[in-house]
C-alpha cells in the first residue's frame, strides 16, 4: 500500500477532521485554519485526486442543487484504507515517541 | 472584478485536466473573498503565490501520468512511436521538409556564425593584457563612419595622450602576389609599425620581433632599408613547410576586439536563439494542428493524455534530429567558406556544434512541450466533428 507523504497525511487528517463528504475548498480552508499557514489550492486538489486514485479517499461527483447551476463538484471522504494508513503512520510515530520519552530536551512543563 | 487573467491562464495551462475546472473555480472564489476583505492588490499577490505553489505539484502530477505510459510500453512503445513519427513525416512531406530545412538552416547558421564570432570576438585576444588594448579610429563630426587614422595623427596622439602607454599602428591589409616561395601565391599583407608586436606583447615562435631601425621615418638621404616580415603560423606551415630553420618567421594574428562589438554579438546570438525557439514552437504547433483529427481519434479510442504528450515530443525530437544532421552539414560547409575569409576560424568547431546541438535540443523539446500539452487537451468529440 505504501506510506503517505507528509502533505498526503495532512490532507487525510483534514478529511478525517471534517468527517463527511467534502470539497477541495473545504479541505483547503481546514488546513489553513488549523496550521495557520496558507496552502496551495492546486496542491490540495491534486493530492485529493491522488488519494482517490490510491483508494485512500472516496470521491464522487455531486450535481449542484437544483436552481443553483454550475458544474458537478467532486466530494471526497476518508476511505477505510485511508483510515488504515493513517493509523499505521500514527502507530509508527507513537512507537518512536515512546522511545524518545524521557529525553531532557523533550520534557514539557505541565 | 476578477482574478488576474495572466496568472489564471498560466494556471489553466499548468493544472492537470482532471482537477483544472474545480481548482480554478475555487481560486476565483477565494480571490474574490480576499479582494473584498483585504483589497485587490493583496488578493493578486495571494493569487500569484498560489500560481507558484501550483507549479511543482502540477509538474509532478503530469510526470506521474506519463510514467505508466512509458513503463508499460517500454522500448517497444518508443520504437512504435518512432515508426509512427517516420510515417507521419512521409505523409506530410511538405511540412516535414519545411521543418527540417528551417531547423537545419537555423542550426547551421548559428553554429557557423558562432564559430566565427567565438574565434574573432568572444575568446580573449591572444595578447598579453589584451583587456587594456584599444583600437583608435577617427570619425568626422556628425558621421558614424569609422575611418583610419593617418600616420602623422598617430605620432601626434602618441605625444599628447598620456593615458595610453604605448602606440603602434597597422595599415589596411592588401592582397598581393608572393613569388619567392616554392609555389607562387597571393598573400594578405599588413604593413605595421616596428613596435606593433611590443605593444601587443606577442611572443615569437621563431626569430625575433621588429627592430627600431626597421621602422619609422627614413632619414634624409638614407638608402632603401632591408625589409622585414613576420609571417603567420598558417603561412609557415602551408608555404614554408614548417621549417624550424626558417629564421625570422613568427606566429601572429592580427585581430581587433572591442567590447561594444562583443555586446552586439551577444545580443545577435540571443536573438538568433530566440528566433530559433519561436520558429520551433510555430512549426511544431503547426504539425500538431495538422494531426488534430488523428490525435482526437486516438484519444477517443482511449489513448491517455500522457501517451499523446510522449508521441508529440518524440515527433519533435525526430524533426530536431533531422534538422541537426542537416545543420551539421550546413555548418561544415558554411564554416569552410568563412574559414577562407577569416583567420583562425576552424571550419567546424566541434565544441560549438555540440553546444548548439544541446541548446537546440533543449529549446525544441521545450518548444514541443507546449503543443504537446495542448494536443493532450484535444477534445476528441470536437475535433472529429469539425472534420
């Protein structure tokens, strides 16, 4: 299945955070809101399309509501496979964090 | 009020087809919101940032599309495409001939001219401290014609211009018969002042430089002076059999180099490269347009955009290769003509030819990319209907 790249993880987590079918634009806004940094709209769309091709996200075309006009929009959601790779990445990171625990530079005042 | 049109057009060309419409629509809406909130200038800046940000992922997406096409067919597919390209060239002999001849002419001329220019102007002059050399010409007020300086003027300037350390003069080259060699022939001779080689700081391979008593005004009542000559290396090899015992025979080239000429030459070369690139874009676009129907048919039959891009690129490569071959021949021939007129110019400078070939290949591949991407966006239904 391979492992997701950094931006793929960001987009997958944004999809998970939104938790329902969503558009590229909503994913972009979620990323900007959470990270506090601007992202590339094109990158988000390209990544969503790729995640869909890899089976990590579901994608379907949705006709605009009657009367609204416009072209059909693609809506994406996290797929079971996408959730699985996210869990795998998290497990790997957790294991690495567990080993790093106790390093004096990593201690936080709580 | 709408997003900056130029950036939008670049983005439209750049984005992969499957996400183009939606991305552009999102960017338009986000631009409008930003323009309302922070002003048009800020929104435009943001849009340009988005354009820059789209560049790398779009290129990666295009490459990802192409990869399976190349991998699937491997060499077979390339060979098949090459065969197809040859058939296409045969089917449109007129266009192919125009493309090949144009590229050939462009490459041949560029190579030959660059060889000459490189030998004459761009390479530093083969003199010590050549950057401090100046050539003085005279010009009448209001005229743009450079004229020679008379002998007395030179002597006067030598006395008056302190900024110049040393002066030497040479007169116009003349062609005359030379008979005291094995084979009578015409040679180019240049009368010079005795100190020319001192000023140019030219080392003699054999013999010596001129002596003061071999130049300058002839004293009143003195008899004729024995002449002295310095011959070129070419002449020594060609006419004197490279005889090491031939005393008083030297290596020297006389060229004049001026910074202004170099700049001009660079500009001319730049324009030549630009013209070559533009003609390549035009020609390849034309050949793609001729084949719109065929490309549309292929795509209607399920060929991916990536396959079409590879095909068009390969065809461009073929035409360029044919043009290069023709250009190499042209450059060699033209170089020989130039060689007979100019000192120190090799008929076909391999380095220049190689460099030109590399530049032309790069330029034409870049030029082919544009029509190739456009071809990949051909709407099969439209092209088939329009025919």
